[in-house]
């Protein structure tokens, strides 16, 4: 190991250990390497970081985040929550079941877990608390179900993965549909069996007329993922065009429902800009970091050192999941993905793991990391909504980690749950 690479590794972990954001850790470590490397120079910093965002797919990230925030501002979340309540509000678990179903529906409009937790989550938590649920339980259900958001398309995380791993975004989007539904079903089953005694009794079964009215109110929002994902999968529009259409559709709904003022819409734009800037900054520094890792042949050395384990794809998947779960406890999700893709891609290929399958279960794993202390960002969002300290919310979320990890293992070890739908529709 060269002196430059030793300093590169040590500086990354030292700055990470003292709490420096991961984007800056990767950037500082990369600059340190380039100052010491014999054949490299600092002009690579600018060229690599500038070229990192030249893909049009990253435009889609910004517009999908904006579409999600516009949907929240336009009152779409309340209509979806109302519709979900008429369908499952009478099931054991009551509003907790409604919470999960609403997240499944809203995930087709929100490309991020934080968008789900911060937008729809406010309505869900408020409704559950008003009905008599403990705030910490309402928050735990909300952020656990928000894991579904980036799994069912569209998904900001999958867009970034598709670009970095060089796989079909349409295949990734389709590959996430069944796993997202499985996570929702397992969470609902867990609530029915283990958490059904929380809060008040379920509401009476809604009449079909009430369901029809709620469906009519939610119909136009529900069309959004059909238009966006259907257009991408059908080959009619590119992901970037789809993201712009999603924004235009959200603006149309805001005008039709008259639920947002110009000030609120501008606030959504501002929030989206801030919400996009950091992930894309992480992309620029992470790609520079990953280039150095590749130049030093770390992925290939790891494949060689693993030896016979790459012949057992199940063992490789279990090791990858364990690594990502541990990293998710201390690092930010998108940073993890960008950091490990150059390392995990050759290992997955050597083990015969489909890259679409890898992308889907990696996304689920990273989303679980977002609700895992001490760095789980969704925990901080829920704390802001409920006013409860992180320690209280951590205790409440722990029981939900078991069904989520169970769903992760099922989806990881049964590749057909991911690959069947893309194979059927993208022949």
C-alpha cells in the first residue's frame, strides 16, 4: 500500500470519526491522496467533480424531488390518507394500517423516504395522535412505512444507482414494485399481529359509496405514477422527461385543487433545491473518491481476497447486507451507495448476482439505515414533527426493524421477486 493511499484511507476515517459530513470526508481524503500521489495532480479534482453531474439522469433527481414537494404542498397527501382510511381503517391496527397503505400509494409520487416522512408523515402522525395513539408509536409506524417510498418507483436512490452501476432505470423501477408491496404487506401483518392493540379500536368498515367518493378525490394523484413509470417502461419518455412531466402534473393538480398559495409553491421549490443540492454534492465528491479506489484496484483485490466465497452467491448477499446495515447506522444513505458501488459491482458480477437485484435490495438496506440510530435521518424528521427526543423514538422503532430486516432477507435471497417483472415487461 502506497503512502498516498495510506493517507487517503486514514484521513477519511479520522474526519468521519470526528463528525465531519461524509461528502467533505471523501473530498478531503481525495485531495490528500492527489497531493501525495506520484502520477496524479489536483486538476483531477475539478475535472472529476465537474464531469460527475453531466448525466441527464441527475436532472431527473432534482425534478422528482420537486414533484414530491409540490404534491405535499398541494394537499395530495390528505386525499391519499383519506382514501387509504376507507379501505383498511376497519382492520385491526386501525390508523396504523392506514398509515402503511397510504405510504405504499404515496411512494408512487415521492422518490425519497424523507419526502414521505416529512410530507405524508405529518398528516399520518397528527391523525394517529388525535385518535389516541402514542406519538412515539405513530412516529415509528410512519418512518418504518416510509422505507417503502424509494423502493416503489420513482426513486431518487435508484436513479443514482442506475447511473453509477450502468443498469437500466426502467428495469430498476419495475424491479422495485413487488419488493415494495412485500414490505408493505409484512409491515401490515406485523401491525395486525403484534401492534394491533395500540391506540383506539379500528373504525367501522366504510360503505362502498364512501370509498367511491374518496377514490374520486384521490384519482388524479394516483394517476401520477401510472403516467411517469408507464411512460418510462413503455419507452415513450426518458426518465428526465418523466420527471419534468411529474412536476407539470403536480402544478396542474395544485391549480385544480387550489390548495396552495404562490408563497407555498415557491417554498416547495426552495425546499427542493436544498434537498437536491446535498445529495448531488455527495455524488461529486464520492465519484472522485471512487475513482481513486478504482485506480488503486481495491475492488479487484477484494474479489481476489474473497476467494471461494464469490462462488456462493447467498454468502455474498448476506455479507453485503451485513456490511450495508452496519454502515447505515453511522453514514448517510446516498453516500454509502456511491461509496460502495465501485467495490460491490465487481464482487456481485463475480458471484453471479444480477445488478438490478443488487440495486433493489441495496436500496431497501439503505432505507432501513435511515431509521436506524444514531444517524437515521428519518428519526430526526419524526422528532421534529412529534417533539419527542431521539432516544424515545429509537425505543419505539426497534420492534419494526425485525419485520423490515425479514423483508430485506426475503427479497435478497429470492432474486425472482425483483427480476420477474422486468423480465416479463422488458423483453
